C-alpha cells in the first residue's frame, strides 16, 4: 500500500507538484483575463533576437489558447535603423522620436509592413496558425496629423511623424471576432494629405488601440526593467505606480522613456484598467506579467 509519505519522497512527485503549483498560480489570472482583449506592444531589442522572438510568439500563442484575445502592436526601430544605415540615410532622434524624411518614410513603410510584420506573423503562426498582419493604414485604422510639439509643448520638427487623432478599430475587431490574432504595424494615414502615410510611435499607437478596443490590459515590452522613481538608482525600480505619480515624473524621464510613459497614461485615462512596462529582454516576460502573482516590470494604475 502506497502512503502519502511514500509519495512525498518520490522525486517525481516533487517535480510534478512544482508544475501543478505553477498552473494553479495562473488560474485566477486566467479567470481575470478570460475572453478579454490584451494589447501587447512588441519592440526593442527583443525584435532582433531570434530566441526572444520565438519566446514572444509562444507567449502570444499560449494566451490565445488560454482564452485571452491578444492583439500585437509592433514597431521596428532596430530594423529601420539598420536599413537606413545600409541605404546611407541618416537617423536622427528628436524629443524621443525618429525624425522621418520623405526618403526615410519609404523605408519605414517597407520595413514595418514587409519585413517585421511578416516575420512576427510567421513566428506566431508556427504555433497558433491564426495570426494576420494589418497595417495602420488599412480601413482607416490609425488616422493622424503631423506632430509639431514635444512633450512639454515646445515646437519641434519631426518630419513625417504623426500624432494619432482618430482610431477606427473595425478591421482589428473583425479579426478578433473571427478568432484571429491581429498583428498591427504602426503606420498611419495622413488626414491632411490623402494617400500619404505618417510614422507613428508604436507605444502610443498601442495605447490608442487598447482604448478603442476596450482592452482590459496594455503590456509594453522595452529594453529596461521598468520605471525607476530615481534613475539611475536601480533600487528605485517601481513594481506599481499611480498615474498621478507618473505624470509628475514625466519631465525627469529619459527621452526614450517619455513616449512609453505617455502611452501608459493615455491608456489609463482612456479606461484601460492595467498598463504595464516590462523587460522584453527576458524570455517569456509577457506570460510572467499576465499569469503570475508577482507580475513583471512596472504596472501603472489609476
């Protein structure tokens, strides 16, 4: 007769018990997000590391089969920079945004829609064959006007960089309703110049789409651990921060972090319950954030 003490010393039991505990820990989060939309912004160096791309694709497939409705919004900064360098087109950043000339805009359009989107859709489809690529120009998804001021309201020339003024999520909603995983490229139609396109910030595009879709959560992958209350003091990493506190921190943030912080605030202000900045350099950081008690990175709350 096998007793409980016999089972407890069996190494197979100890190993299986740990796996069960992990699954049980995920249960309340699976209940919270079941049948809910979660918008995930994929970007940073995770986009150029094959292992991280595969891990991210696995996370998105897991979410889909766990009953969540994931929507992926991607930028392509590293890919765009690499292609611009190859073509001898200078890259310049102003106020945290890439200055985009007419020549550079052609590259942005080509790289985001023709390279990054295809690679990401293919990686997800290897595991969950329901991913589909969508451009922000499709069916009036993102509509923008040229951005002319920085975060402080000072005039700035960014070239063909747009500020989203309207979102029509119907094309994405149709994909979700059909059980697909939308993968959205961050290019917008220029409202002032029909048939022209504008380069839009992927963080803020993800926030705008999350609001328009009524998403439960926004998750943004980046190349840092999260938000620091007193950078560069790494001990000041915040697990959670209020929107009010983050607003006060905006003037002190590094320029590259400002659009991410703005995106979190815009999502929360628009009714999204949770907005989180996580470290995309860690494999499966998306699952750690969504399905574990401790989460991952910094969560912004209202």
